[in-house]
């Protein structure tokens, strides 16, 4: 149901909303095939340490040392990093949608996402997200990860807005549920067309 309050702010996830995911299961599968890594060992090591990387408590080099380079390899960290970064691609319609809405309604735009620092920085600059976002509440910067509710509270404090003034666009239903529990108007993003329709219910049209 649309909020009766005026919408002043958008909170946005990046992976799955503005861009493809940065380092998801499919990207890791491609890496394991390309670099001939053991799938079971790589996935176990990834899951044991990736949350720590996303919380900004490890560098990418440290993450790779634990997950890939704990033994001698025939390829370099730089080659692996370049492969990781190359897995990201934009969703141009979504990026343009946010540009239009921000300009038309003079909205604040905040990124609220889980991402490791180096991947996050690369994606922000590579795809021009800094041109549409006013600030970033990324897990690697604030040391909280979704679904921890504190990451949304930090975003609200920085934006200095009430939950009812915000629309949060996120592709993971659990994170949407947590945000709704804090009073944020939230859209579970599946595709461009449906999200445009949902935004229209809040009076944000293109």
C-alpha cells in the first residue's frame, strides 16, 4: 500500500537492481571453470570468509589469499581480480529510471548494499553510480550487513528522513521484509516494468 507521506528519498541496492550481482554463485562458478579451482573447497572457503570481507574487515587481497591463493597457483592475484571485476554489468533501464526520478522529484538517493570495498568501489565508478547517488551506506563502509536492521537505521540517520518518506528497492525478499519491519516503504524488485508500476503507486512516475 502506498504511503500517505511525501516520498523524499530512495534507498537502493546495487546487485540485482542497478547492476548484476558482483560476486555471486554464477560468477564464482565461471571463475572455478576458468581457473580450474576445486568447487567444493572454493565454495566452503568463500562462505567461511565472504561475510567478513563484505563487512569491510578484510581486503580483497586477504579474501583471495584465504579462498584461492592458500596454495600455489599458475595464475596471479591480479588476473583473478580482473576476472572478478569483469563479471559486473549494468541494467541501463534501471540506472536511467533512477536518474529520471531523482531529477524530476528532487529525491535524495542512497545506496544501501552489501559489498566488499574493492568490488564496491569498482562498480560505483565503472557504472557511474556516483552520479546518481548522494551517499553510500555500504556494508564495507559501515561494518553492518543486511539483514542487520542497523544498516537501515544508519541510512535513515544520515539521510535525516523518516521511514515513511523512503522507498527502498531491493531484490531479496528477506531484506525487503526487514526494511518493512522498520516502516520503510519497500519494493521487491523483479524486473523494470513491475518496479515502475510499483513506484507509480507512490506517485513517482516517469
